[in-house]
C-alpha cells in the first residue's frame, strides 16, 4: 500500500517569458534556454509576446 502523494516542491512560483522577436535560426539556443529554465523547477511558466508599448 502506498501513502498519500506528496505535493511537489517548486523552486520558483512563477516564471514569465516575454518574446520580443522570433528568429528561426536561434531555435536551438532557445530550446537550450528553456531546458535550463525548466531545470529550475518552476511551478508555472507563462510564455507570450511582449505587449506593445504606448
């Protein structure tokens, strides 16, 4: 019999990534950066475009 599942411990509650420009020639480097980011074990990751500045 197994006991209750433990809640995962997160190192960071939230990581937000804002994309300013997408360059297909940098996808390998971007993947490496995201791998390193996820190694920090964030609870939540939000990725999206930056908002236009007024």
